[in-house]
C-alpha cells in the first residue's frame, strides 16, 4: 500500500504555535505508548560547571573526570536515567 504524499497537520495555522498537553495533568503519548501525565523534572543543581579534565595517569580519580564528588556523579546518572525513563514513557525512545 502506497503512503500518501501529503502530511496531516495537528495545528490550525495559529500564529502562536502548537501545544500538546495544555496542563500538567493532561496525558500524551507517541507511537502507540500508553499516555502519561507530565513527567517530573531532573535536578542538576548539584553538578558543578567545572570542565577541567586531568590528563595525568597518576592519581586518576573523581577530579580526573571533572567531578568534585561522588554526589555529582550520582546526580548526573540520576538525571540521565530520568530523561531516559521519560522518553520511554512518552514512547519517544524504545
């Protein structure tokens, strides 16, 4: 079966754009996933902005990767995991 050459728009040419889920309690989903409400946000408040990386092979530790503490690494992993789970819940990531 041939696919149509045109696309169907969800908007109505409104000048202010398109919105999905106009409240945090509204559920949305993509690609057949079960609709979910607005996901929680991941906090990155405890991750420093340090970008210096040590290239020394002696004494390689947390600072060698740009983290001041194990807490920063844990927060980063938590944040990335939260984003991954959110994308999966919305059906945007398999």
